[in-house]
C-alpha cells in the first residue's frame, strides 16, 4: 500500500553521488510516481510513490542501481544518478525538442488523412523511423533485456534535414528475465496476449509482439486485431481483440486502415503474419527486432516519390506497366534501379567464364530503387551473402554510393571498400572502382563485389572449380 507523496516544488534534493537538484515544477505523473523538472534545465527527476514497505522500496532501489550500471543502446535515455531521499527515484537527461511517436500513430483531425500521413517526408520518413526504432530494440534484445512498455508515449523522436533521432524514455521499466519481477506489464494496446492473461512475465518475446504492433500502426494506422466490426463494437469486444482473441485482420474486414499492398513489402507482410497469425499459437514464431530492422531498411529502398503529389509509395507493376500513384492516381514510375543477383560461374576466374545453368542473369536476391534527390547509400545488407556470419554486425554499414546529377547516375567508392568492380554493358573490360573517381553508369552496366580478398568466392566440387559472386545490375527505366 502506497502512502501520499508531498508536493516537492522548490525543494532541493541530494542524490547518492552528492549532486544537488532543485525541483522547479511537476512535469508529469503516472501510476509509478511523479516527474519533476530541475533548475538547470538539463535533467528530469523521477520519484516513486512510496510503497510503505521497506523491503519493496529496497528492491526498487536495487533494480534502479542495476539499470544504471548496464550498458544500453544509445537511443535509450539512461539513469545518470539515484535518489534515496525524500523518496526513491532517479535522475535522467532531459529530452528537448522531441515529439511523441503518437503523432505518427493518431491522425491529426485538423488535416485530411492523406495530408497527415504524408506530412514531412511521409511514408519514407515512417519507414526510416520504424527502422531506427527496430534497430534500437534489436540492440536491447541482444542483451536479453526487455523494455516491457513499448508504446507511442515512451518513444520520442525529432526529425531533421538529414534524418530522424529517436529516444526511448522510462528506462526504469527495463527487465532482465529471471531477475525479480517486471515493474510494469505495459500499455494495454501493446501488451502481448500471454502477458495480459498473466501466463508469462514480460520478456524479449513479449517485447517483439509490442514492437510489431507499434510498427504495424506506424505503417497501416490500425491495430492488427481490430477489424471494422471491433472498431464499431463494444469496449468488451475491443478488450478481447487487444487480448489476442480475435483473428489477424485482412484488407476485406479492416477498411479502417491502409491496405497492406500500399504500405507493406512482401517481406514485411510475412513478418507481421508470423507475429499475429503464427505467433498466436507459438510465440517463438514472432520475428525479432533485427528482422524488422532489415525489412524496413529494404522497404525504404523500394519506394519512389510521385511527381504529381510528392507522396512516397511503392511502384507496383501490372503486367509490363506501372500502376498509378495510390495517393493521387497519377502516373508514377521509378527512373533507375539496381537488381542484385547471385551468380555461379564455371572455373575460378569469373571474368573469363560461363554462367552455370540456363539463367544467365543469376538468381535475383534483392532490388534497390535509386532516388534522384539524394545520395543512395548501398549498405552491406545488399552485398554480403546470407551465410556470411559477419552480416549481422555489418548490415547497416555503408558499402558504396550511387548519386545522381544532370549527367546521370554515378557509382562512388565513397567508403574505400576493396573489390568493387564495374563492367560496362556489352564490354569485356572490368574497371576497379576506387575512391578517387566516380563512374558514370549506363543501363545494363554491372557492379561485381569481390568480398573475399578482392576475389570471387571459389568453390571446389570434385575436380571442378566454380566462382560465386554477387553482382548488381544497373537499369534505367
């Protein structure tokens, strides 16, 4: 049973480290306690409601000390100091000029839906925000830590001309499996079904569910279990849906949200199905945060900007023709792209060898639609093979650059990677791409990635040798 907390405005408190903080005003409060601003403007102080039980308060302080000492990803606002009097609490850095993720999840009634969704950099921005969030929680997941309360209230972001900065607050919710009990279960809309039913404590797998819901809402602006009928139904029906007792929505029964084809790639569709369909029976089926990180990064490189309405969207083909922009119904198509292939050659010298099999192009493994208005950073995710054990660590590294000017698209070895080779279309000449000179690309040109000691990978099968290499074929539309 908690006891009443006094008003502390204007009080100076002393932390465990001896630092003094003068509380200036109450900035907010919740079920756990109260948050105050302090006079320097650099920090926020969170104080817990007293429990009235010394052993419980001791457990809270021990958990805060543990959280203060662990290494967390840079996106998480860390505990910088501890408070023991007059109440238990902690000090954190103040996050300035950030807005809640809810501004991306809850439509602004002052704007039309299209204006709100496409505000700023619209869909492109949403994919990148999702990518940054997934990457941060992926780092947390690798430490077997769970955040427990992933929600729009606890994720703050700031957009700039160069990108998006994301911060996660309320880090005191972090929990490590097997170390006591989680302080919170989460925010109802995002709590995993097994946590709602009290069958499981919050953990990494329940975080994976909460993250998937947030990302689903960010892109489709709806909940994966709330169909039109539930939306028009009773509070009890919505409660049952949030508890996972409803089926995963379809486009047919959920016209309240954006259609899957408009905002999801096939890979994202598969990840959401695994979470909200397969994951209902087996929570181990839920995709990890890192899987979402890769899928969102790839999705951000599969979109174009409509010339008519300036909305970002996936270019969809119907037969040989591109469909119109889903937002304005005007013609919209990509200008150039890279298709990535895995190719197997006879012999140990791919430059003078024949391709194995009937498909002379090789196996298509990925694609990247090149943007005209910005540099295209081709990351390691596109270059490294799926069986490369270093891929996970290096997937977000920039590998090379394709940039556009009035003359066309140019390939740059901006990051001084070895083994990038360009073969001009219908030519037998192979040009090593160094970091001193760009190469103007023409449709049909190919880029070869010699990732093993500046060579293709050599495979011996019996007495025969083969060369395996990943290539990117440049195509102008």
